[in-house]
C-alpha cells in the first residue's frame, strides 16, 4: 500500500518515481522491516506456508500467506534491482558525457617536420664522424659486457 501511494504522486513519470530518493529509502525500509520482524526465519516461512491467506491474490495458485509474501517481496526485489540498473545507467551516461567533454576540449598537437642536421659539438662546429675506422683510444678496453675492438681485430687477422 505504501509503494502504491508513493507511486501515485501527481506530476511524476513512472520511471522517475523509482529513482526518487524518497522511494529508494522506502524500499530499503521495507526490506529492513521485513528482516527485523523475523520473516526470513525458517519456522516463520514454514508457518506462512501452512496458513491460508484471508484475501489471496487473483493469480495465487495455493492461496497461502507465504505465496502472498513471496509475491510482494519479489516485487520489492524487482524495484530494488531496477533502481540499481537505473543508477548504473546514469553513472555510465555521466562518465560518457564527461569523456565526450574531455575530447572536445583536448588540444591536438601536430608533429613538426624534423630535418636531420649534421652533428655539431658544443660550440656549434660540425663534427666529422669516423665511419668504419676503429677508435684507437678505446680499443681493447672492457666497456660494459664487451671488449671494444676485439671482433674487428679477429676478423682482420683471418682475412
């Protein structure tokens, strides 16, 4: 009855009623009240299973209190699930909108065409690279994990 009365508030769309804070709190309170009154206990459920309802629903098969209770609690659970779905959809929609705004305001930097310059020293004088000649200063020294100039010497001796 409370759900029906709150849902019939004038001026609201059906889909927006479910998301209203008042309605969310109502559904949470119904579930808490149900649990606090002990309806989840097994012996209470069994007792409701044996008791006939005074006014069973039209679609009722057995007409017991448990069937009526389960129908109402399934409805409350469905409302809660719909509320979660709509909140998740709103969060996703908001994040998509935020991402869209970020891409609109994002500045696109185009790379400039880079021309290769010949190497220069610190004073700006052009350097002349040795090409294939070996470095006589570092030849035979251990640098890192290799000996500089060793491979080249072996190759020269063989040829």
